[in-house]
């Protein structure tokens, strides 16, 4: 009897272990369990979502890529750039691989664009892909009205002074159409969402004092994000992974499964004991 009982107990423990493993998460899901989406704001849907390749400084290193560490200050998301200082992060587009930051020089935000230094970080403030918008700074000796030239996008009062009026123009516009008293000074680039025109980007720059930075896409992440899922990283395989965002699983499922398994086991033990006791009693009666 007892050897059989021991075998039953052993089988139960093995089945319980298998059940626990099936209820547990896979290696990929462990990443999304450990590196959950976060926000610095105490209000839901306020402030950017923080997830891979970004991570909070309170999360494990594996939750983000090097240089993508942010922290929280006064319910706001803070990013440190080695040669430019600390910046508040306003929004992050994981599909477009760009995010916006609040510039330091709020009185003349275009100056921040011209002097911005992203060296030492994995980010860039301009490049040659379709998300960049090229502009030209134009100096004029007389003030002009926008109706005089369709190429003029916006005046830049913070860079203007007596007898020198500064304007922004589309870099691809024909400079021959500018008034004769205007000359091009320099060109520059500014990142934007894929659907934003230069006019919208400049208006946002002056209104919200924000500029966009971009990062190079990890292999496989675009397809993942484009399908509405979250991109992550498997440290074992050293490759990106993709997973549907999941709510935190309650322990009640595990407790319920364990309780049912425990009840079934006890009933089985009672049944075995009863069967063996009855069989033992019958043997004794026959031997008399």
C-alpha cells in the first residue's frame, strides 16, 4: 500500500510542477512582466509611456537600451543628454522612433535647434530621412509681409534687430522669389512626425518650445509596433521580441488551480486508503 501511495504523491507533485510551469510565463513574457510600461505622472494617460527601448532608472538594466534611461521629477519625465543637460520629455512615438523634449531657451526656441548637441547619446536631432524638415534662415534689411513672399514661413523676432529682420523659409523653395533686400543666412534641419509639414513643425516649436529627437530602430521593432504590439528584448538570445501588452495577472488563478489540485489529491488519497482498507478487510474475512 505505502509504495503505491508514495507513487501517487510523487505523480501529484510532478503534475503540480507541470501545472505551475504552464501557468508561469515564458522567457519572452518574463521581460514584459519585469519591464512593465510606466509613466511618471500620477494621472493615467498623462505624460509619455515609458517602455523599451526606454526604461526608468528604477528598473533593471535589461529593460532598456544604453542611453535610454529616464527618471521622474515632479511627475514629469526627465532625460539626461551628456553635452546638453537635462530635458523634460513631452511625448514618445515608438512607431516613428522619435520623441519631443522641452527646449531650455524658451524665449528663442529656434536657437536651441541651431545649437543643439546630441553627441554622446544614441539620439539625433536631424538626419536625411523623411522625418526631417529642412529650413533656411533668411536675413532681410527691411521688414516684409508674408504676402510678399510665399516662401516665408515665419518671422523670428528673437533673432531680429534694427535693420536686420530674420525669417524662416522652406529650404526647397526658390530663393529667387525672395524680395531683393533679403539674403539666405544658413540652413538647418528639424525632425518631425511623418505627417507634419514644415509649417506645422515651426508653429509647434514656437508654441510649445519643443524639438524632436530620433533613434535608430532595433531590428524587428517596427513590424512589432506597427502591428499594435510592444517591442522588447530577450537577453538570452540577444534579440528583440514582440508581445501583446498584457494586464497584470492575478494570483487568484494560481491559487484556484492549486486549491483544486490539492482537493483532488486529498480525495484521491482518501479513495486509495478506503480501497486498500476494504481490500485488506476482505482478505482477513476470507482467511478465517
